[in-house]
């Protein structure tokens, strides 16, 4: 059986690796982006000079032939689902028995005037990075439109090369469409501390043409301010990269619609990763989740299904992480931007305005439902287990130190978190465990509830 | 700030130019009363020849001219002694070896007399030169480093791969440096061993066997060109720095007669500490400590947000300055043996040499304590501490080589080769060196107790000399430090150090230490692998949620520091010592049988 995978990102590559682990099927991965799989999350580090492109490849180049995974550096122009073949840009056709579509995302453009000028680009692909590099020489100022993770990454990239950056952000605080206000403000303060020109509650009016088809500046809608710049980064989110399949029988809404087995409406066609849209997402999960680990889990899941071990996609309890310039961020469970009725939040913040710990819990049942951490690392497995068990916050707090994952010798703030809870709730809980690997193991292994 | 830093760089380079240039400032003049040779037969002939060749009261402008003149005298004296011996003129009762003057004697006499003949501005005003070199370099370094303490805390790796000093070499350049160095060491080794070809040949064969084992043994695809070793661009500044370091080490180890300007300069400091003039080893110890302290400050500035790094760096700064430098010098002042209490056999490869054993056993209670302490460290200290904390307790907290690598070497940590092929070389070479060290030491001990230095067809003195030359000097120094800007800052620790191999075996098979990965948070970005100085592909483990147990890990903690997602933590735990790294922690397809596949 020949399995073709379109896209060599984390989803497609994970699928290929697991199919190889589970079977002897012939596997071909087709991509026009790069010859080999690289980690796109590290694009920024190439630009910043922390790493080279070579260093972003998670596997050495011999890995693919050793594992009999064929790599095809070509662009898929279209798919003939009836005769089961791909039309490639080199004019050839590639037949398949089963097809996995893992084409990822593309940057959103909302019809802004000038959005297709030279020097205007998102940051998603390797080509986007090359484009950024191309315009960086002698660049006097860059503008980043959009206040998400990629927007801040892009700002950090320019900033690392001493190129002044302005960030045009629609929201009142950076990323406050996702983050609770306290954390959003903390990040905003940090962005400004770094000397990045953060313009909140601002929208892009238009991108100005220099008369030669290249960007020369932008106009901010709210103020009418004109910002001269030689580069505009469009980072107002991403959407599934599926336009080349629009005119086919494949069921596409925003992304390729798949069921819980990652099957599309067509026989032998699967979609995974950023480009897939789940018709029936698990509770608390969104239909499209463009994050690294969901792509990885989908790849692993679809491989099982294809190799006759039909497996449901179960992403588990939500988690994620990021780094905002120098502030690390981790989230486990449900942390809405605004507290709904019936949910309480225990929020502790360090005086340096760079660390905070937030624990959300149900006001009446006191069941813990989420952790939001800034500048502090928590242990995934511990948080996941507490959340899965629906632990009572007053049962959890005494052992909160188990979750701490900061390096050795770091100050631990769990005591302060517990004290804060006591103060707010008139309780007298005391922290009774220290962080330590043996305790973690005994907790993880001995207290498994169904 | 930037201006201050630029001034700092300027001062540092001025100091470096003076430091290099001062080697040409000494004059050399041999004086009749300065010929100091204990062997009366040698002394008589040499003094007579010296007059004949009229080397007295001639001023030689360079150490090379002086050396050449004195060697003429020695060669001629050697010839005369040979002839005398043949003709039976040698006095009764004097052994052949005491009378004839072998090549080894020539080297020793020549070096000591050229060094004694040195004279010039440096001897007259050593402190001025010290201030112009060490002083200016330290000042420049501090001006460059102190501003780094201001500004926002966080990982500062911007533009490392844009900079000509730290971006590394292409695979071809690296291969060129490696083969040239290997060849150079072997060729020089032939003359070092007095044209005894046995050991250079054994080494060359061992080198070829290891290469064959790595490249041809498994005829598989893993041996295609290594990944991380081939950047597109080459750091020319790094190459210059590497060549400078290499030349420095060659002079330091093997040609002390050419660096009298440096030793003269630091002699007053040595006098003040130990009461003796400075040898090249004092110079080296002083430079080493100064560099570890100044570059340690840089490390503290860079990682001031990270308490693990602060403690660790302070620790290596302390152990280098106190244990490796000051305490041994003070011991000498107190008429005790020079001893570094934290140096451990087999890194301290001459610990069991007869002269060291004799010195320790003849130095009273303290000497015996040193002997027992050294043996206990090797036999009990290493396994015990490594069981509790991993090999990091030594390699990145205490060791001098590690201390230099973690301070002066930090800007080059990203240049380590992460390919599987490099790992294969590593395992053959480092365990080969450990084996060599053990065999060499056993032979030396056998000779010590039996008084017989011939074992089968091997001579334990030659084995010892070759080990000192090849491993102790060429590998640990010339390659170990000279290759910082070429192949990363832990070349010696990773490929060569026999103690690291020993610690690593304990760490791999019986230790509570591991690097834990944090569930499913890894995004495969590769910062951890890139900044692993030991060339461990940390990401390989992290992305599959596997804890990292590798014998080479020195526990520097930088992978954990540079991880943008909080994935890695250095930890000790006793409950799973024998099953560390068995579980995959990635939270994903949660079917029992699938989770543990791989």
C-alpha cells in the first residue's frame, strides 16, 4: 500500500514515522517548502542568529532513507480523488492508496489595501523567513500588524537586530483576547520595557505603496498616524492552507472537515494538523487548533487508524506554552480571558511583574480547572493528573510544590500562593511537600484514580 | 554602554598585541658561572665546548638563535663524550648512562640554559609589563563585561551565528584542522620520543582503526555527512583565535625556552606566593585563574536570571582559583608537595608516577594524607557523588578543564557536533583513552613496586612519556582548548578525558541523575541540542518525552535554560535509578501498549 502525505510539517512527519513503526507500507511525503522536515517554531531563532537552518531539523538527513520514507520536493497543484493521484508542479502524477493531507496554515490577510506589496508578509513558512531576511538589510523600521504569538516573535526578531519595530495591536492589551487581563498587561509592560513601540487599540488602515510596488509605510486607522517602514509583517492569525482543494468533492469549511478518526468525507483521505477542522471536537477543544502538539498527536493517531488500529483522536486536557521575549508562559486546563460566573481565580503575582501563578477553580465545588503560569515552570504530568482527577483545590494546595518544574536553586513561590489562598478564604492550609522527583513519582504512580 | 564595550575590546586587543609582541623583547646571554649541570662529566665537557664555541658574552637577539648556539655546544659535547667513551677515556666506575649524554639530556640542558640566559626589559620591570598585559586585558574584559549586568535579564544568544568568532567552520575546514593537528602531533611526537617510532605508529594505527570502525563498520546511511558540522559560512575570526590558542599551547607545553618573557613577567608574583620563580606552569595557572574569573563574570552576567548557573559558575571560579592555583602554591611555600586537592586520577594521570608517589610518601603526614585522599577520591568519591548528583558534581562544578570550558568556552558551546557519527567517534575515543590511562598506570605501578620498567616488549617509561605527550599535552591542551572556536568548548571533555569517561560510566549505569522532560510541551525547536556543549541531541529525547540519561552529560543546565517552553529539568531521584529514561512522557495517544512502543 502506498500512503502519500502532503506536507512535511510536524503532523505529516509524525504520521509517516508512526506508519513506519507500525507497518511496511510505502510512504511518500511531498512538500515544496523545504527538502527536509524542520521545526517551524524555530524560524525566529535562525533569523536571530541563535541557530542555523541545519539546527532546526529534528532528524539528520539520513533518517529518511534509513526509515524508508520517501521525500518528494515538489508542489501539489491538485488532487484527483477519483483516480487517486496527485498532480505535481513538475508535471508528473503520483498515485496513492491512502492520502493524508497535512498542509498546515497560511497567514491571514483581511483585504487591507496594499497587503500584496513587496515587503509585506506573514511568518509561517521558510520562504517567509527568507523574505524577511531579504528586506532586513538597511531596514529602518518594521511594522508588525497583529497581537498574537507570531506577531511578538516577529517583533522580537527585528528587535534582536536593532531594527526599530512598531506593533499594531487591535486589542486593549497584548493578546488579551486569549489571556486574562493581568497576564496580558504584564506582557505588554515587558514589550515596552524592551523598547518595542506597542500601539494598542490600533487597526491597520492601509499599507502605502512607494510607487514601485514596495511598501513605504502604513496608516493607523484610529489615529491616522502614518508610520514609515520598509517591511510590514501580517500576523493577524492563520487559517488552514486548503485553497488548492476548494473545487473538489472534499468537504471543506474553514479547514478540511474530519471526524474523530481524522477521516474526511472521502474514502482513504485523511486530514491532520492545522489544516483539519474537527466536526465534533472534544469538550473544551476548538475545531481548529493550530498548535504543535495537536499536530503531533493527530499524526500519531491517524497512523494507527491507517495501520488497522482504528484510534480516536483524543487530545486530552488543553495545554500550551510560549515565550514572550524573556517571559515564559505555560497553561494547563481551562483559563478563559474573562472569568465566567461560578469560577474563581487564585492569582499570585511576583513584585518584579514578570512572574505569576493563576489557578482557576469552580467556586462552589472548589474543583481545580486550570493553571496559567508566567515566568514559572510547572510539571505537565502533575497538572494533567490533578485536572483529570478534578482535585479539590484545598486538597491540591498542600502538595502544590510537586508541580514546580523550575531549575534547581530557583526560588519557589508555592508558599506564597498558599498563603494568598488562606488570606482570601480564611483557611489555614500549609504547604507540606517540597518539590522532589521521588515524591512526583509516587504521586504519579500510586494515586491513579479511574 | 556600547562605547564602553568598544573601549574594552580595544584595550583587550592592545594587551594581546603587547603580550604576543613581548616574546621578542628578551636578549639572551650565556654566562660561564650560570652553567648549572649536576653531572660533572657532562659539565666539564660542556663548559670546555662553550669556550671553544665562544658563546659567552655574545648577546643573542632571539630565543631561537640562543637555542641554536647552545645546541651546537651540546651536540659537540655529546660527540666528544661518545668518542671518549669509545676510546675508554671515561673514568672508572662511572656507568655508561651517566657518562654518555643522550638526546633527552640535550633537550633538558638546552631549555634550562636558554631560560636562564634570558635578560631584557621584562626582567627589569616585570610589574609594568604585567600591568600592560594582564592588567590591561582584565580591565578591557571588565569594561566589556560589566555593562552586561545592566539591561533586561534573559537568554542572550542573539547573533551568535552571525559573528565571525562564534559561527564555526564548514565541515571541510574542520576536517583540515583536525587532520593537520593529528598529523602535526604525530610528527612532533616522533621527535619527542627521541625517534622511537613505536608509539607514534601505535597511535596512528589506533586512529585509523577508530575511523574505520565509525565509517565502515556499519555500512549504513547514518554515516552521511554530519548535520550540525556544516554551516554554510565560516568564522574566520574563530579560525584565527583557534590557531592562536594552538600555538600558545605548543609553546607552553613543549617550548618553554621561547616564552621566558612571559615567565619572567610573572616571576615576582610566583616569588610572593611560593617563594620560587615562575615556571611555565605557574604562568599557565595564573592565566587560567584570571581567565576563569573574568569570563566567569561574563557567564554570571549572561545568566544572572538563572540561579543554577550562578551557583555553578561561582563554584568553578572558586575551585580554580583556590584549589588549582592558590593552595598548591602556598603548600610549596610551606615546603609541602604541590597538590591540587580536586584533581582526580585518571585526569590527574601522573598521580601514580614514581616521582609523585615518592614525594608524597616522603612528605610526612600531609603527604600521606594527600596520597590517601587522592586514592579515596578515585575509588569512593567519584562513584558516590556521581550516584547522588550525576557527573556534573565534578565536570561542571569543580573541574578546572570544565571551569575553563564553562567560562572562556561558553561563547563556543554551540559548535559541538551533534551528529550520530560524532557520537560514535566519541565513544570509541574516550573509552580508548580511559583504557590507555588504566594500562599506563598499571604498568607504571608495576615498575614502581618491582623496580623493573620493561614489561613484555613495552617500556613503562616510554608508555608514560607518550601518554603525557599525546593525552596530557596534545589532546587536553592543544586540541582541548585550541579547538574551542573550531569544534566547541568541550572537545577534550567529550572525546578525551578519561575521568569524564569513568564518571560517565557511573552516571549511565548507577546514578540518580537525569534530565526530565516536561510531558508534551516540547516543540522540537532545537535550542537545547544547539547549545549542548557535549553534542548531545537533547531534542531527540525531549520531543518524544524521554528523560535524558547520557554518559557524556556534564549537567551544565544550559539546555534547560535556553528552552523556551520549560521542558527540561536536571533532577535527581532514587526510586527509578535502574529504569530512568524507560518511560515516554509525551502526553499523546494514551493506549497503554502504544505509549511504551519505540
